[in-house]
């Protein structure tokens, strides 16, 4: 057995904190930042405004709160010190100082608990639940589960190491998005009957209205996972009146937030991610060959791969019970 200590060198990306939305100056800061002029296509404008808001929120948070975790520890020590002074000298000045420090200590403790609760992404906590150690345990467990220790490349070889994994992932993504000159056989698609009329198809392709988009935004969980820009459902809901016009200028499919625009098919690479499929058929050789031929045709038309590792036939013998 070999154990190696891993040096943490993690790039920290912006993540919207829900506690920012509770501050009185939040909407004014977002509005003043959002309404500044930007010129180019709608997607670029929206992207630049999101980046500008993120930088403004980070700067405002540092000025108003500083390091919240450090502040909690600092006020905890200061409260203990003043409590000892109050025991030794029960004066009005010491009592006033203790009340003021306790108020600030409680304020930063609530901010810390709100941040930890959001990081756990657990939806079943009640508002009054507070257990920092439990939150930390959940966060550590979630990070362990999400950590990629090794990855399988296209040659079915396991790759380990952060730099090697990143290189394989970049190469794989580049192969997917640069496209290939392979020709798809569309002839089998003619066997599929047309169930959607032209009118229904036009309705599906129509751009959503403001009310439809608003229903989608406000149906999101406010503590949902953040999109690529770091903004979650809470931001879109709190700032809806400010961002709605720019949001409507985007077309469906723009990578603003996975929760806003879902393309339906959840795939990783070319492998279909779905529940296991069980096919009941005869165990005769001819039937099995027809199934394999059909699956091969599907693979050729759709471009999706079949996991041969988990693909197998089970022959069941019919048992007669007297």
C-alpha cells in the first residue's frame, strides 16, 4: 500500500453567496454595475455584465465583511477575554463592551453557517439548524466523492496525476467539439414515423416569452448548483427585474446556467447515460444476431457508443414445477 500526501493547489472560482442578497445595498450595487453600457452581441454583453457583477460583489464583500471565518474566530476570542474581564470587574463599561462584541460575533457566526449550509447543497435543513462541524463534515465528504483520482483514455488506459488527467480531458473535449468528417447513415431514420406536426414543431422552436422565462427562473431552487459564471438560482431570482431584458436577448442553448437552459440529453462524451435497458427475447442465435444488428445500426446513426463491459446476455432456462 502506498500513501502520498497531495499538495492542495486549487484554483478558486467565483461562487455567488446567498447571504449577499440579504444585504441592503445588494440590489443597488448590482443595478449600478449592470446598467453600465456594453456594446457587442447579446451573449457577449450578458457575459461581460455577469463578470462585472461578480467582481463588484467580491470587492463589496471584502470591504464589508473581510474574511468571515477569521472574523468568527477573532470575535470568539475577544468575547472570551471580555467575559473574563467582566467576572473580575462587573462594570457598566465591560457589560456594554460584551453586548456589542456578542452582537457582532452572532452576526458573523450566522454568515458562516449560511455559507457552510449553501456549500453542502443539502435541501432538508431547517432554517434554524446550525452545526458547523456537521456542515464541514458534509463538505469534506462531498469533495472526496467529486475528486477525480484517475481517468480512462480512448485507448482504455487508466491515467493518474492532476496534470495528466487535465491533458487527457482537454484532448478528449477537443476531439468532440472540433468535429469529424464521418458521414452518418440517415436511411434507418426513415423507419421512424413522424409524430410531430409542422405546427407543433414551430411552437417548440418559438422563443420563450418573458412570463415563461420568469416561471422557469422562479421554479429553480435558490440553492441550486451555480452555472459556469458562478451565479445560482438565488441571484437570478433576486435580480430578475434588473437582468430580465438582457436574459431575454439570449437564444436557447447559450451556456448561461444549466438550470435555465436544459438541452435534455445528458451525455458524457459519446456514451449514453441512462438507466440499464433489459431486452427480453428468444435465446436462439438468429434472434440475438438481429438484436446486435439493430444495436449496431443505432450506434451508427446516433453516434452513441454501447458499453460492452456491462453488455451481456443471460440465458434463462424454463423450469417446470409439478
